[in-house]
């Protein structure tokens, strides 16, 4: 049994049921997000659409934080085997893919 100080046992059960139905929605949203991002990136690729205006891009190590969350979740038995496998796969190259995307953003301006 999971302990939660803010919800009753019944409220917690209801909330956990919602998690099961969200996966399809998340997949649909991610598909649309990926398509729209690719469409915008294709339109601006190779063009400095910001001209000589300044642009700052923050490079972070999100994968480090997500790995900690993943390890904590494993330790506490959270997530389905499928969800664990999907997150493990995403974490394998997350840092590299995210950095590549941020570097592409830097090309939008002649000044960094």
C-alpha cells in the first residue's frame, strides 16, 4: 500500500486509475508535438531568423535528474515494465539528443 499524506486511500485509488488512461493521450500529444516541431525546424533550418538579435540557450543536464527519478522509481517498484523499458530507452541518448537540439537553436541568431 502506498502512503500519501494528502489523499485518502480512496482518493489515491481514483488518482492511480487516471494514470492508466493517460498513456494514450500522452502518446498522441507527443506525436503531434514531434510533427509540429519538425515542421517549424524545417522552415527555419539554416536561416538566422533572429538576425543579429541576441539569443541565449540554456544547456542543462536533464538526463541526470531523470536518471535519479528513474532509479528511485525502480527502487520503489513504480511503473509498468513497459513504461520502465520506454523510459530506460529514452534516457540512453537523452543528453545527446537534447544538446543537439539546443545547438540547432543557436544557429537562429548570429550572436550568442
